[in-house]
C-alpha cells in the first residue's frame, strides 16, 4: 500500500492517498443529481490515516482568509449548500427546542460557527433567549464571547477546519465543566476505502477538508479530557464531567438530519 509524505493530523501515523476530485465538486451535486459547477482543472487529493482513519487534504494549507472568501464563501456558496440560507438553522432550532424542553430552555448557550446568527434568531422565537452566536470565520459575530456556556453547538463546522486540535481546544474551552458540546459532522461510511473521494461529502467547493471516524474524534477530544458519544452518524455530544444535560441528550437519543435538504426544499429546487 502506497504511503504518503503527509502524517495524520490527528494521531501522526502514516497516511495513504485515498483519491482525487476536482475543486468544483459540491455537496449539492449529490442531492440535485447533476453537477452544479463546471469541472475544475484544480485537483484536490485526499489522504487517510491507517491508524485512526482520519481523512484530510492539504490542498487548502496555504490559503489565506481572502482565498476562502473569494473561492468558496462567495455569492455562489448557496448553490453548493442551499440549506445554509435558513432551512437548516430553522430545523436545528426546532430540534433543540424540543430536546431542551421547558426544563433547560434558560441555560446559557453558544452557537459556534453560526454565521449571521440565524439559529440564535430562530431559538429566540421559540423562547430560548440566552443564546449567543460566535463565528471566527465570518465578519458578523466574530468577536470572541466572554465566559463559558452550558451548551456549545457547532453545526457543520468540523469538516471546514484544517487544524482539528485548535478547533476543539476552543470549543472545549468555551464549554462549562458541567456543560455539553453538541456538534455535527458526518462520519465516514464503512466502505470509505472503496468509494474514496466519490463519497458525496467530499466536496471541496463547500470547503470540506476534514473527515472523521469515531476513533479519530475520540482521539482529538481525549486531548481535552472530553468523553464522546455519537447520537447518529452526524450528530455527536461531548462532555468533561457527567451531567444532566448530557444524560438528557443520550436518554432521549433524538437526532436530526443536518445535511439533507428538506423534501419541500428539494421539490421547490427541482421546479425552479
């Protein structure tokens, strides 16, 4: 098996090339059934760890903030990820409101990577008023928050970040000792070695550069003394100390589809 010169960015073990795709492959191609952007001449190669299974690309290593703004998070980004505009945060707000119930709706909450704060706005409408948005990658809500929070959420953030230890160091530092970190990222399928970069979630045009297994997620979180439990293949919770909020999430074991557009949106998009 051919090994690469890139060590794993989680456990530092050897990696192997798993495939190449062009830069303009988007996640929405999968749901629309066709390519939404022209095939790019820029090829993006991904590597996978032989030990923990972590998968990544060094393609974006030299990019600056303005490169991401110009080539990914530009006026065409919604074509690659339509639910980002409102349907996803509205769905997540309904999920959290139902899960927290009346007992926990007054806890302090931070939505990390929440862009313009749509999730916060939807939660406010549901009576959850102690929510703050922080997004270091967005011009809105980019000021670091003060203090720690009982619940920190990070939906569709992990796969967009190269340095996983830096990301989770910040997420864990923002979580109270008896708090919960709730985040989403789609775990690799069991047949990833066969499908490689044909997996639909490998979409450089969306800025997807990092993909976990449960083992690689645990490896990172262990560094910060956090335990992990996956509620589904894309929803995960982590905590430093056992607590009532974590038990509530686990016992109710409710999950939500984060990536898949709603049937209504798919129908509307197909008509337009």
